[in-house]
């Protein structure tokens, strides 16, 4: 830890800030969808807001990502992971005419969907600004967190924007892993026929361990990092062909 460069520490801090914004938008998606479906629980708890403070978990959004990021940077690997404050909602309060299973799936998917929205908005803005010469085009995506900050402020901004896009694609695919307590686990639970629910409940007991294994073991982490990088790269190529 004592051998960390200023560049590495800067990337860790930026990573935490990006995570805070991305997690806040993710949790807002859950709260907004539940509210739109008729449950006012998130609104009464102040969760239907884009204010990051309402969605921060002190350990999951701040402490763990900071420690994990510093440890990962010291070891030459990627940073840690984290989570936001879970949105509480009541399926029984959903308006009539909407099935509970349908509502549960929509609420679960709304969080990852917001990460895609943020990734698309940031990348589109970045490509347009780069095409107009306001900021410099970024480096190769795979190198964005390993290279030093460019002393040019515009190039530095482009690096940070690219990092934000990659982070949100990572969050999207990670949260869709079909293991409780991730959103993908909730989707799977509500898609399964009732006769399979007892087996799912047994599986759910080990869900957190499955999630930890996938997040911490590099080979398994490719389940979500590889498609995230693939989508980010092809999104930039598509936007470049449109606005470049």
C-alpha cells in the first residue's frame, strides 16, 4: 500500500466517486419503478431521488470500494466492488392489474437498465465532444485505468468518462448474474415455475457465496467483465460511425 503512486491513488478515488454516482442511479431505478407501479414505500423513504446521499451504504459504497481499490491497485489488479443501500418496496402494494411477479421483474431490471442509460449518455456526450474537438479521443479501452493521467485536462476528462462507461457496463452485467441477492437472482426467482421454488430457496442460501466467488476470482469475473468490455468497445465504435 505504501508504494502506491499518485496516479494509482487518483484512479482509486475516481473509481469510488464513479461508483457512488452509478450506484445512486441504479438504486433510483429500483425506487422509481416501484413508485410508478403503485408502491409509495420508496417515496416515503426518500429513495425516489437522484441525490447520491439517499442511496449510499457507508460500508458497501464507500469503505469497501476504497479499501478494495487500494488493495487491488497495490497488487496491480482491478479495484474492489461494492453496493448501495437496498430499496425497500412492498409487492403487495402494487396497483391492481399488475402481477406481483411481473412487478418484481420490472423493479429488479430497472436498476441495471439505469446503468445502461448512464453508459449510453456518457459515451454519446463524450464522442460528440471529441468529434467537435472539445475533448481528446480516449486511449484504448483496456488501458484506460492503467495509464497515467494525461496532463492535458481535456484528455484527462475523456479518460474518466471512458472509465465511467466501462464501470456501468460492468455493473449491468454483474447485477444480472442469476444469484441472490443480485437483481438477476430476483428475476430468476420470479420466472421459475412454482414447483421449482423450493430448489431455488435452497440455492438462494448459497447465493452470496456464489456472488463473492464470481466477483473475487478473476477467471469467474470474466462472466461480466468480458461482455462489459465488448459492449463498451462496440458502443464507442457505433457512436463514432454516427458522430465521428
